[in-house]
């Protein structure tokens, strides 16, 4: 069971979240951690390969993560609206040092994206994000793949702070969609809203030009 085992994952209340299976190399006896991990449950699935490079440095490869958007939103309660759809994440490689990605090559898709507001469920189409990181600085591009909302944004993250800038433009005259957008920022004449948020010690840094 130590080298090739499986088990059940429980939450704090003892409810079953899913099943997990692992394959651990016997190199672990000599300090070399090579781990293949697969997990599957009602709210999502995960698979990936991990190698420990140093005491505080690990390398993840071929990571695939699929989660209900509602489950992901529960990890960030400050969002303000229940989310719908499914989030697919693919990480070709991530080198972590102290739990921060020093190097990253990843893509994510939000399928059947939706939010629930006072007007009901609003469909947002399909979103996609591509992220790359070097030397602890992560840059990501966010855009839509069709649907009622045009999305164009960029993100920058580092251990010192984060910076997000995005423009959301409705492609339809749906009044519920436009009312929701107006809660994010004052809309322009075309209904588009421009968002810019930042935080951390590096929040004042200017985002690089597109």
C-alpha cells in the first residue's frame, strides 16, 4: 500500500469526497520522491506526476484538474456570486519553491461559464486562460471562446503582489447581463466595463503593455 496504494478522502465532517490512488517510487527510501497521483470524486478529478528536487522545491508535470466551478468558487468566497460550469486545468509543468510556482506552463478553460444573480442564471459562454511563469513572475492571458460576453484580460502575479486588468463587452442586448456587468464597474456607451484590480506590495507596479 505504501508504494502502490489507494484510499478514500474525507472532509472535516467525515463525508466522503472521493477516491485517491498513488504510485510512489522506492527511491523515496534514499530521499528521492517520485509520485504519481490520481484522484476522482463527485466534484472533480486530478492526476499528475511529482518529483521532489530539493527540501523546498518540487516539480509537477502532466497535471490535469477538473472541478465544478461552484466548488472552485467555494475556495474564494469573496467572489460574490455562485458560479456554474466546469473548470478544466492542464499544467504541463510547474516548479514550486516554498509552494510558489517559480516556473509555470499552464492552460485553463471555463466551460459553460455562468453566474447566478438576482435575475437568475446568466450564461457567459466559454473562457480560456494561458499562463506562463519564469523566476517567480507569472503572466496570464484571459479571453473568451465565443458566447454572449467578449472577454479580454491580462494577469500578473508574483510573491510581491498581483495585478489584473480586463474588459468585458456584451455581445447581446440581454438586460440581465448588462445589469450584472454594471455591478462590476461603470459601463461605457457600448455596455463594456473595464476592470483593474491589484493587491500586495507590488500593487502599484504598472502592468506591461499588451
